[in-house]
């Protein structure tokens, strides 16, 4: 069995898998897509909102903003703690839109989200959140936590995770494209650790069944 990196950059990686059973290769593909935990905004506490967008719509939009996740924050082990306990607070205070031209609006972008942890931040500064008319304001506290895409798509670590066959026997190409929360390489490495952990747990479950 062997793994060979064909090409890679920060957002995309392609790996040649040789001699690896298709069921394990496909399991790795699925884990890379939605089994690697990343940060995403889960709840918000709105302190002030005079925009035309309701609180629920703002919360939904914030949840879809990909957040940079430091791989050091991700613990994959048998004794891994509940991911819901890992929370990071992000705040935003737009202040009142006081443009002199009363017909002019101002768009609040993701760069105005300020985090208590420097590592957890939007992957881009130019993601629009809400547009404010003169005199309008928005202020809130948002809480991001670690989660997996199996719970909700906003925690998907990859946009795509594809396994394709080659002309050679027992050879496949795994291509993973990151959402930007983690480097593509780290998604695969953490995915391998996760797959290994799941296989160990599964073998233990089988052993327990045999002893009963």
C-alpha cells in the first residue's frame, strides 16, 4: 500500500492511493468531506439590530461564513472532549450609519468580525453580512464552536472530496478541495487519523460482541 501526493496547494490536494481497499479509500473520502471538525458560528446574541434584516436571517448568514481553524485546536483521540465545549466568541459593532447622503447605504463585511482568538477568523474580509441604511446599526456577539459536516453542512471541511479510478489496478486518486477553514493537506492528515480511530473503535466493538 502507498500514498503519493500528485499535486497540492493551500486549497486543493490530489493523492494517488495504491493497494488500499476501496472501502477504506471511500471512507477517507467521506471523512475529508464532512468528518473533520472545524469552527463555524452556531449561535448569536443580538444586542442591537435596526437593519431591515431579521435576527434569524443574520444568524443564518453568519453560520455560512467559513472560519479559519487552527489544526492545533482539533483533538482526534479516544478521549476527545465534547466538541460543543470548544467555543470562541466573535463580536461585531457596526456603529450607526451616519453618512451625510441619506440615500447612501453601507455594507457591513466580515472584516468587522472581531475574535477573542486570533486564529479563528473569517477566511475572507469581503464577505457581506448586512447592508445598513442611514441611521441603522447592528451589534451582536457570535459564538463559534467545533463541529462536523455530518451535523450541518456549515461544518463541512471540504467543498468537494472525490475518489476516481485510474487505468491501473487497485489505484485511485483522491482529490480534496478545502472550504478555506483548513489547508487541504491538513484535512487529509486529520482525516487519516480520524479513520484510524474509527477502525480501532470498530474492532473493539467486534471484540466485545465476541466475548458476550
